[in-house]
C-alpha cells in the first residue's frame, strides 16, 4: 500500500526529528494520510507538521520542511514517490511516480490488497466465527432476512480476503415462539389454496394463527404447551416441530445459495438445551453473585442476571443526562434468563452458545453433514474442530442490541472479559417497502407514507424466492443481449448489491425499479463496467497479464483512475477493520465511474503505441481490481453482460 509506505516513512522521520531535538516522541501520535480532492495538491497529503507544531513549539512550515528533507532521504519511500512539496500552512503533498508504482510489486496483482492483509486481521493469527442469517425456521424468508445474509456473507468474504480464518454459522432457533406458532397453526388452522413451497404454506399458516390468537386468546395456552414440548423433545409435537424446521431450513439454504451465500455450520438451538449446554452455562452462572433466583415481586420464580455496579453507574449517568429516572426499571436491572414457568429466554441459550463459540464451556457438539459442504450439530455425529473462536461477529438487527449486550455482560461476569471484548455485534437497519413495492403487494398506500413496514404476523412482505423471480423478469425484459450472464444471475447480483450499498444502520426502502437500474450506484452498472474492460482487452488480443509500460505523464482521467486503483488496498483494509461492507460498494462505484470517464476521455485501441500500452495496462489493472471488489461483494465479474 502506498499510504502504508508513506505512513511508515513519516513515522520514522518524525521520530528522527524528535531525536534531533533531544525530545521524546509521543507514543500516541496518529499519522493521517489522505488523497486530496484536487490533483494539484498531490496524490497523497498529510497534516502531520501542524499536529506537531504545539509539541515542538515551531512553525508548521518549518517542521514540514524538516520532514520533507528527511523523507527525500528515505530511499525506500522514493522508489514510488516522485516528489514531496510543502504547502501552507504546513501540509506535505506527495506525488506518486506511477511508472515505478506500476512496475513494483505494490502495483502488481499481488499488491491488490496484499499489503492490507496482516494489518486488517481482527485477531492476529486467530479464528473469526461469523453468525448470520439465523432465520426462524417457521416460514419462507423475506428480503429483511436477505439483507442480514448479504451483510454476513460479505463480511465473511472480506475477512477471508484480508487473510483471516473464518467460520460461518447459521443459528437455527427451533425452540422459539415463531416455530411454536407455526406448529399450533398446522394443528389448529385450516388453510385452502395452492402453495408452491412448504415455506409459503407456513407463511400463510403463521399469519392465520396470529389472527386466530386475537379472536381466541385461549389458543395462546396451546402455544405455551407446544413450547414446552419442543424443549423437552421426543414426543409427537417435538417431531412435528423438527420436521417443519428441517424442511424450511433446506428451503432457506436453497434461497440463499442463489445469492452465493454459504455456511459452514448449522447450530440447532434444541441441541443447546437437550445436550446440556445451557445446564453447563447455568452451573457457571450460579457461581456468580449477579445470577440469582428472584423470590418476590413481578419476577418471582425467574432466574435473572443482575446488572453490575459499573452498569448501574452507567445507567444512572445516562438517566441523569437524559433527565429520566429508571431506578425501578427492569430493563436496566433484571435480565430474565429463565422465566417462572421454566421456559428459557432466547438470551439464556445465546449465552451458552457464545461460551461454546469461544471454547470455554467445557463441552462440545457432535456433527454430521446436512447437505453439500454444510455441517449440522447432531448428537449421533462425529467430532469436528468447529467453534473455539478468537473473535465472534454477530450480524443481527440493530434492535437486538440489548440482548447482545446481555451476552457480553454474561461473558464478563464469568471472568471472560477478553472474550467479551472480542464479541462484535454488527447491527443493521430494517428493510421496508417503497410505496410502489407495497402497492404491487396489494397494500393500502393511501396514507402516502415514504415506506411501508413488513410484518410476518400479518403475512406482509416480499418473499426472497418471489423477489428473485420478479427481478429476473424485469432484467430479462430490459436487456437486448441475452448471450452473456443469465438474467437470474444478474437479478441476484442486483438485489444483493442494493441491500449492501446502504450504510448499516440505514433503513432500506426496497424498490425494484431502483435495484435494476443500469446506471448510477447499482450492481448492474458495476458489472457492465467490468464487462466493458474485458471486451476492450479481448479486442486488443490481451490474454496474458500485461507488463507495466513506461508511463508517460498521465492525462487527467488516467490520473484519477490511477489514484483510485492505488487506494484499493487502503479501502479494503478499512472495511475489514471497521466491518463496513457498504464502503466497498462506494469504492467499487467510484472506480466504475472513473473507468467509464477514462474510457470516454482517452482513446484506447486507437491511441498511439505508447498511449495504447499505458491505457491497456490501466484497463487490465481496472479489470483485476474490479473483479477483486466484486468477488468480495459476492457479485459475478462477467466478461459479457
């Protein structure tokens, strides 16, 4: 990475400057390197001299000149930097020697992101477990679930791409209220009509039984009975629940596979309960003063995880800042893990699961193949090296921040503070429907809202399989050339990119027309740019990787594209460090725009020999970098659309 080379040089030169002055260099100095928006300000710039002005009690321009002299004496840096200039009030501006950059390893294929690898590993030489999807196995998946899966899968690709060992889990909640509702519905509600898939039938069953609860509240007692039966296992109801869950999980996996989403392990919640994982966690928690059985009040009979003194202080400070008083608020104080009727909360099972994820519970699952390349927890299976994570990343709706904090607190209470620090919750905003999409589903949009929420209980939403079918039809109708990538692949890529490109906490208002646009910030636009580059190289007869040419002074469009290409390792590193897939979408879109600008401004195949060699190399470099970015985002890199 060019920025890493610059940062290393500035760090060494700064230490040398402090040493020359007989002063200790501060250990917490942050060196910021940026790419200026204006080309006349250099390819890279830093304000380090202004940061040092107060410490050294010297003018920033004087400090910048001293650093400039030291940097120019750095032979390693000057292999890729053409010149260094000082600009008022104390900036250091650096220009890259693009010919040397192209010829060096930092500009070759190995350099595309390779320099980012070791610096971006969340846990050096460790294992990262990513949990995502984790859909209730009681009905077909909808696009809100798909956003979770696309984010999680992209994080897995991103962390693998930057040199991490990654294991992907899909947690199957086969003991929850939702599955119990579907089981009650299958037993108590009569449905008519044709359904293409079992999950679609259960979609309508789930909506119907929730309507029935409103009409006949006594039916809720049946749900409680079913929940107990599912937890106990072995009886007719438990087997019915297992058959429903397994059938729907297979449908979910097939739906996700169409989007390139894969898993290593399915972890079934029932196995956590029936094979003693919760009991082992319970025994550990009972040894702590924070976990106790309530004997009076509204939580009498419940096992709760009480807040620590530090939490109480934090909550009190927050209340004081907000002008509120939550002195008796159970939300802060009483975190129920086992209800008075003996039913475990979701968080209780999640605590046991995370103790196992980090390899500190003392017991393990057994495993067997569920389908191709996907394993499943199964008591009659075999031993395998799953779990034992050094870092855990959970992709879960941002509204689940509180339960995630409870899991983190439980780890800390049990003495696993280091593991608690290495538990990361990647929250994201919900997916709702645009007015046009809602209207297509037959919803009443007369209220004129900007978006319409989905509701599984009411049967309102866009199913993943139906969305892919619709999008395939839209893509097929729009395209004139059907010889390239299949319309279904383009549709899946368009949907996936649309769900990824928004910042994580943004509510995504899904609109079919926007997702299939061929211009603007869309997956289709990115794939077209890659296909255009492939076409140019094909017409030029390029079949082998091109050697870097002797670079002439690049034109403005070439220069802008070069800077963006050089920035890929930094952007890849930042996305891995911050766990932000949407920043990769921004990078890829900017790259496609700059390549198309370059294509429009600079003749390639009809250029003179020197310019043609340079521009073909740039085109090949763009294609390789875009293919890398598309691969991390989980999109195809087609040679023809």
